[in-house]
C-alpha cells in the first residue's frame, strides 16, 4: 500500500521527451514535457492536471494540440508551467484554430510563466474563445512553483542557449498502511485510507474523526476513530519520494551547480543523454549533455537511480554505447 509516484517515460530513448507521473492517492497525473504523446490513452490524458514544459522547442511541445483535442469538451481545468515567453507560445497555439460553436465547453487553461524571481500568469477559457486574460501582477517565486499538501514541484532555470526548466517533484511524506495492524484492529482496506492519508498530509488535527464504513456478510458496519490513533497504529510515515527531471541543457559549471542542487538525493533522476562522449564538441555546440556528463551529474547529486533519455537519432544503431557510458560515469545501476 505504497503511496509514492508512479512515473514512466512515454516514448523510447530516441523519442520525444514526456514523463508521465500518476499520483496514486488521487485519480490524477502530472506530465513533464509535452513531446509526442499520441501513445497515451485518453483515460491517462484526462487524469493530467498539471503540465511542466522545460522549453518550447518543438520536440517538447508538439503534444499540446493532442492534449487540447482530448481535453476539449471536458469539464476540466489544466495548469501549465513553462519558461519565459511560454504564455505567448500557448497563446500562439490556441490562436491557430477557430473557436466558434464551443460555447458549452468549459475547459480553462491557466498558464504560469517562470522567471528567475517571479511568475506571470494568464488564463485562457474556452467559452471566451481562449482569449488571453493576463493576471495584472506577477507573483514572487523562490523556485517552488507548486506547493500542495501531498507534494511540491521545484524548478531551476537552466542554460540551453535559451532558458530550459529543470524540475524536482517531491512527495512531502511517504505514507504506508500496515495491513497486519489493520487486520488486528478489524478494519477493512478501502477508499477511507486515501482520505486518512490526505488528512495526515494536510496536517489535520489529531482529534479529527475518521469514519470507516464497510459491509461484512451483507451487514453494514461503521466505526469512527480519531486521526491520531490511526496515525499511530496503522500508518508508517517515511521521508517522501523525490523525482528530478532535466533535459536540454549545456554542460557548464553554472548548470552543474544548479542541477546537482535540484536533483540532490533524488530516488530517480531523469536526465537527457543526447550524445556520446566522443561527440562532446557537438553536444556543447547544440547546448546538450553527453551520456557521460549525465552520469557524472547523477553521481554528484547522489541520486539513487538514473534514467537517461532523449538520445539523438544519430545514434539509433548504438544506444548501448550511450547507456554504458552513462552507467560507467554514474558508477551504479542504471535504470532505463
Ligand atoms: Zn529536445
Ligand atoms: Zn531543446
């Protein structure tokens, strides 16, 4: 009964960047980068509430149209986060279509643009033909762009000749339910455990009553227990899980410093490895990392696992070379 993130790269090592992260404690998902996402089912796309885009190069943003197509007509809100200029990029995409005959649709897209010390926000609502509505004043940003009771997302502006955002997704606490203790107390497994975990994460008062309703041999049973008793008896609280995501960055001292701080201690670090070390000059000229550089960053940030991706198609016949190089530089087990 773990409550950690479930994350996977949508495409293969050579495909467009997109990392899908579902939050198992609610029917909800996050998406990091918005490359080709055609292989994701409508069911998965409909769970997405927040999209984090590193930068608007086409391989990181081409999936916007498909996501919009699936979400349109659903009573949904979507939040998007991206680097300077991002609101204009979203506006440009939306301006590319004709928006009549959509009066009954309620989709609202809220776009947050990350600058070094502040954020700008704009809203695009379907009933208004997705006309841009700017929030009049920017709001301060200390690097934390989402802060919810269950998790937070931190970002860092990295150098890819243009700004490229790196992200860290941090679970505030990792909650496990002890099934044996539950059995001993005669309590069932069920959706009430989600409510319990949500209340603990939100810092609800200990005396808050938690109602458990279930049926046993056709009879309705009900018990109410105090949150503090359940927290003590059936829930094991450990430090939360952490994922880091970095792509499209040049190898430089400044980026290295920012990336190692962002990814420090991550359980899994998703990092681009576009080129092999033998083509490091090409990597530098295109403001990308080599596999060896990705491995060294992972080692320096002391992450537990490394997952490399975004290989240049030029190396389609030798992915093993990039994987081996990253693994050797990381010095530990490589996760793909
Ligand atoms: Zn790219
Ligand atoms: Zn790029």
